[in-house]
């Protein structure tokens, strides 16, 4: 298996589950997401310097020319007709099938109705230049017209017409949304700066899952083979250095988040798990300090290290 790690210093690649000999394949600055989609060739890297696309396992990359430079999220529609990009500040763009240019970049159109949501004026935070960003985008094969957007800071929003119009689904969920895991057409888990939340009705209602846990700052959840994985720190990244460190934890649930087991992992409790992927039935996770860990035989073991925090992972 080939693994790509999106870090705070570009994209790195290695062969096999370990990252002992990773090479940098994209020098693009900070990476937010590295993703592939069943209906699209290749892999996409959403970064603070643009949205990049590779069709040769990371050997070469094309800048897709999203109108705003800082691209925080990307998702492809299940039918392959539309590619969506979420940016900082919080805008949403779409590129439709057939709009590829000769240089493999794309034409984009802003989904302007996203700016008309009732809470739009409230989407900002001082630590992000008093602005917000579309931190997460999701879709599901069973509802190909639907797009799910998570905004930091601004909540969860859903479109049922391919992004042309939007509804707020933010009541009952913390507004500092880092990631929305789409587990089913109506079943999502939102990782937020103030808790972990689940919906089974496409965001019409939310249940908080972390009431019994000590850590409440969640970055991303992951599900595989009936197990829900989540990781959190006690507070935001500004507190992750110093004598106490992040005071981080990793959680596993076999009942969809109704209960969690706290599990040990290399780097605990100083390092926070930020990203996940699975390849050849091996779960791989990355931490804020460049650590890569593997789930092997029911335990988490060391899997190598890269030079910067691992914000995204993708197994090809």
C-alpha cells in the first residue's frame, strides 16, 4: 500500500504502513486534507496554498486554481459530476464535469447561497483573523444530491440539491466544527472544539457523546469494521506545549459512541491524534508532533515519524 501524509509542511509518501522512509512529494506548506473519491481518478490535497490533484500516486501534482488560495476541504460527488472546495474565508466552490482545462486545472463557480445562511454573520473567531473556514465537506452514495459542510466556527449545514441551496443543521451541535464523519446518508459524527456529537437524522437533532470523558477538544473521528475511533485533547492547540502537554486521549467505541474505552497509544498523552486512514485492513493514525501509529492485533504501536504534524492521511 502507498500512504500519503498531509503535514504542516507539505505531502509525504511512503510504501507500506510504516513511515520510516517517507519522502516529500508536494512542497505546498500546510495541508488540511488528503482525500480520494470513488468516482474520481487520483487524490486531492487541500492546502493553504491551493487545491492540488495527482493521478500518479503523488509523483506529480496540478494546482486546480480554486478562486481562493486557502483551501481547507474538498469532496467529490458520488456520481463524479461535481467537485466541491471549501475555503478560508468560508466560501464554497463547485467545479462540474467537463470543466477541466488543457492543463488539468478546473473552472470554478461559487455557490453563493452558502453566504445567505441566517447565521453567516456569526461565522468568525479572533484566532482565525476574525474569519471562518469550511473545515469539512462530506457526501454519501445513497444521497448523491446531498452535501454536508462543517464550518469552523459556524456549525453544520446541509444541501439537498448539490449545493445550490442550504439549510442550517447547527442547533444542538457546537459551532467550532473541525470534521464531520459521514457514516450513512443521515448518520454523522461531528468532532468539535467543544465536544463530540452524533446525528441520525442529517443534523435535525444532535446527541452529545463525550459527557463522560475528560477531554473535550476533538479534531477528527474515524470508523472501520464496526468500531468508532475518536481522539481529543483537554483544550485547544495553544495549550499543547509545556509541562502538562496536550493531556490527550484516544477512544474506541463498539456501540456507535454510546460508550467509549480509553486506549493507550505511542505518544500518549503529549501527542494528539489528528488524522486517520485504513489500508490493507491496517488502521493508521497521525499526530500533531509528526508521529504515525498503527493498530496491530488490537493495540496501537509505533509506525514511524515525519518532520511535521500529520493533519491528514490517505491510503492509496
